[in-house]
């Protein structure tokens, strides 16, 4: 039985290392007697349709995108349409721009859209359909200040129907019904986003796992020993998770509200360093007790990382607090699931020589090497690992 648990533990961190789908972001507003759409398309998505990474560096440069501007504009026009009754709305594209997101550089296409007459409008979105099943086109539609609707285009869901009203008191309808996105709907949507991010954000997952691996052990006589019972392991885990939660909640909140801003590359580099440091501490402890303090200190930086992702998803003043609360609760739920899966597994193995001398330090060493490569990648803006 313990051999099976060892295999599960060895497999657990690394089956997360799959390619993460890249999202595109669509910002739609009513302006005057027409509509304005800004569509930010991930460079990675474009590269799957036409090759823009010509130097095979596995990173995308501004020049590579701008040199293929006409082709990118054509890709965009072929994969989105605004239609009213039996006629297409007129869409006029501006020159290609660029936008930076946490996930990387995006090509930015701006459209001015005019429909023939007032009434229901249907948006059809087909980018990456049949190419990447996990791709999402995230639409944020604003009309009156504070009123917004959010919609996700995914495989099998390519249409969004709404009714614009260009008057000053106008409102909009999703699916023909005049409505806004309620606080409860916003909370649920961003709760799911929080869960998705903590599970898909491999650096955050590895940080939590690396902190938890020695939670069932104590450092005695210059070696790791299994804890005497489940209670000490549970208390250590609660301290670590609580410290991490409090810390990243603080910085997630202040960064989302715009009170503090730190460059994304610096933050992501330090997050990689945090994973490296904690992993090395498992191999040769320099902070053998009080790991909750490490969780708190670096949790502050992880909170800024969460804030960048939340900002990428699109926020609006009317739903800011619901978005923030939902995303943060989703992150907590996601990390709780990781704890509930991992803790019983490592507790059952805590007294085995294989876990204490090989699995825990061995997994930590592999994670340390991954984190070191991440740190170098992020400092020098390279991509070698691909996750």
C-alpha cells in the first residue's frame, strides 16, 4: 500500500505541468451611436495559426507581431462578426496595437462598429475553435458606468446576443433581456476563476506543495523524523496555510484597488525564487521551524501575482468587490483541495525511510531545479520549460 502511495506522491506535482491555454480578451463599449471593441489576442494563439516566432526563441517580440500586422488583422476579421437580422454590422479596424498581460504579449485590434438600425445584435467568435479546446475569449461588455456583463466564448459556445441602447439612460440585454451582471453572478464567476488560477498556476501550486512536504516531519539531530501523531502535522499545516492566505489576501486586495503596484517581471521572478528557497530549505533546513513565517513573507509577493491575473480578467467599478471576494475565495478553496489531497498521503508515509530520505528531498530537489530555471527565464524574459 505504501508503495502505491509513494508512486502517487511522485506523480502528483508533475501531472500539473501541461500546456496552459491562452485566453483572449474582448472589451466592448457603447460609444455615441455605435460600438467600440478592443480585442486583445495572445501571441501564442496567433503563432498557432501563422508562425510569428521566426527565430524559434519561444518568446514573442513586438517586432515579430508588428511585422505581420496585416495577416493578424485578417485573422481577427475572419474570426469575429457582429450581425443584426440579415445583415452584418460595419466593422472598421484601426492599425494593430500591442498589449501586455501577465501571460505575455497580445496583439490588440480596435474596431468601431456601426449597425444599420437599433435592435438585437449577435456576436460570433470562432478564434482557435478546433485548434485548442481550452481556449477562452473573455468578453466584458460595459454600457452605463458601473453596468457590465461578462461572457466567455468557448468551444461549442460561439455566440453572444445583446441589445444595445445608445441613449444616455441606456441599458443592455444579454440574450434579449435587460440585465446587468449581479453581484452574486460576479462572485460565482470569479470564484471559479480563482480555483482555475491556483490549480493552473504551477508556481503557486509548487510553493504550497513544497511548504507542506515537511509538515509531517520534524528536524531532529540533523535529520528529518516523522511527527508523533496527526495533531502536530495538522497544526503545522494550519499555520502555513493561514499565514499564506492572510499574506496574499492583503496584497491581492491593495494591488487590485490600485494602492500599490510592483512590476510584473520582478514579482514573477521573486515568486520563482520563493519556490526555490523553500525547496532548498527542505533539503538542508536553514529555517527548520516556523515555516509559517516563510509562507507569510512570500505570500505577500504571491498576492501581487494573483492581482495581475485578476486584472487581466477585466474588472469594472460596479463589480469590483464581488470580483475580488470571489477570486480570493476561489484561490482559498483551490489550495484547500490541494491540502486535503496531499496531507493524508504524506502523513501515511512520514515514518518510512523512503519518504524521509528520498521522496521529500528528491521531489524538493526537482522543484528547486524547476524554480531556478523559472527565475532565470523571468529575469531575462526567456522561455525554455514551456510551462
